[in-house]
């Protein structure tokens, strides 16, 4: 049960930042660099990496 929770929580954490990249190319939506700045990109990248690690633990095949 914990693996399922980690799996879907990790996907939900990482997905918005991966969807923001193609959506940010549109003129109506600010890019992730415009919102966070170059020096603060570690915040969303850290959240995305944490989500990917959580989902990797959830998808582990044991």
C-alpha cells in the first residue's frame, strides 16, 4: 500500500513541472524561468527530482 502511495504521489509531484515545459512555450503562459528566475530553478527541479525518486521507489519490482 505504501508503494502505491509513493508511486502516485511522486507522479503528481513531478507531472506539473514536466507539463509546464511545453505549455510555457506558448505566449499566454509565463515560462518556468520567468516565474522562478535562473538562480531559483533549483526549487522546481528539486521538487521534480523528489517526485521522480518517490515514483521510482513505488514502481520497484520486488
